[in-house]
């Protein structure tokens, strides 16, 4: 088996990994971003047998327009993910189970929910004594379910948050303090942390958040056709949130959540210029802020607070998963190659790879 990082190694960038085994060639994810203009460089890959998507976020699935460069292979994704993406020329998506096994071009692929986004999964390939591709994962979400993966000798981990080990409880305390202003605007993704932060505002802060239409539509899907992605009991909590949420207004009115997270599209793009210079409004950014976006411009101007809301694993979560699956080799994704020595020190008993790996 040969594992080649096409993109996703060397910094925060689009995910794309090539797996070659048993005379088959599979690509795992094909993303763009998160910074404006970034995309996976797939021009040299050649023809592949299948593309398998871990979830629908742009940095993992936003590069579908590049399919012709890899021979227009069949695309596999869960039904929930398929409902969030647009295939070129209206092509069909082959169904991955949310939890289960499937044959993809002669390779056994096992899936489980990743705790990160609706319909998102980790991928386990039955090659090389087991290859686990975590994609983006989170074990701390109160709404998205996470399933434990099976044994794997090699693991590509989500190292987006580096060596941070701050628990979600600390993130919640920081957010509560940041929302102490009379009014607040939180640009958020609709299919990710947005619903969870809105639920925190309602349940922990006892305030009815104002939500944009995109977030409301996500809530309707989560309690409807996307409910299998949720933890037990989360659907009822999200139903209460949907019933309690207030409509979004053009003028500041309490705590408002609007998409998208970068404020370059959607309701957040419209509201940010109107609100961010007001002294009675706190603008709070809770994730990675890409270069070239209005969100970053407001942050650099000192008009926004940036803090963490965990949607990626902590260092201890990654360490626990590697122990659980019995990994012997690990590829930390979405971090700089310059941090290699630190990762080798952290996982001293494992082979740490930032380059093509033969197993």
C-alpha cells in the first residue's frame, strides 16, 4: 500500500490523499480553501478508480470541479453529504453508509460518524493492515455523534488544532464572557458548529438566539432527514431551539448567528458591515479565519473577538484514538511540516510521516 498526501500536509489547506493498493487507486477527499484561491493540485495524479468524501465542507469536498483531471471517477459519499454538494453536470453520487461497510472498487471501506458535521464520516480502508482516514473529527460535540473506528496500522489524523488540549468546557466559558455585550453577531457555518453554538446560547445562557434562514433550514434537516447523524436526545433539544429562535433583524437585537463563517456570503456578509463598528455589538469569530475574507479584515482592525470552539480533536483525543486503533504510523494532517519534530516527540513510539508512505 502507498499513501500519498496530494494536499492537506504542510499547513491548513484543502484535503486530498491518494491511496494505491491491490492495483486500485482511491482519492480521499478533494477540497478547496480554506484560504481564498487554494485548491488541491490533482493535475499529476492521473486516472483513479474512485473518489471517497469524508464530509461536505468546502476544504474537503469543494474541489468536485476538478474531477475531470482525475478521470471523472465515481464519487462516494453518505446520503446526507450528497444532499449538501453539487456534482458537476448533475452527476450521481454513490452511497456510503453512515455506519457500516461497502466495497469501493474492490477495497473494503468501513465508515462511522465523525462528530464534526451532518453526514460526515471517518473512513477505514481494508488495506495495509488497516488505514484510517479521520477526515475532520470531534468527540466533544453535544449534537453530532462519533463512532469509534476499528483497528488500523496507519492513521491520517485531524491535527487542525495542533497541540491544543483545551476542553470544550473552557471554550464555553470563553464564549459566555465574549457574549456579555448587549448585542452580538456570530458568523458561523450552517452545517457544523453553528447549530451547537446556538443551542449553547439557548440552554446555557438562557437567551433566545436570532438565526438566519440557512441555520433554520439546517435545524429542520437535523431533526428530520439528517437525524441519524445526531447523538441520542439531540434531536429533541434542537427542536426546542428551532421553536425558540427569533428571526434575524437588520438592527442589533441580542445574540444573532448568521452564515457564513467568513462573512463573504450569506446574511453574515450583509450584517457585518452594518454592525461591526458599533460599540454595543460584539463580533465573535469561533473558527479558522481565512486570508482574504471580511471576517479577517474585521479581526485585524480590532473589531472582532477570536476564540476557539472545538470542532476538531484535542491532542489528547488524537492520542487516545491512535492507542485505540493500535496505529503504528501516523500522518498528522493540516499542520506545517516545520512542526514535524514536535509531532515525532509527541508520538515517539510511532512512525510520523509527512511524505508518501509505503506500508
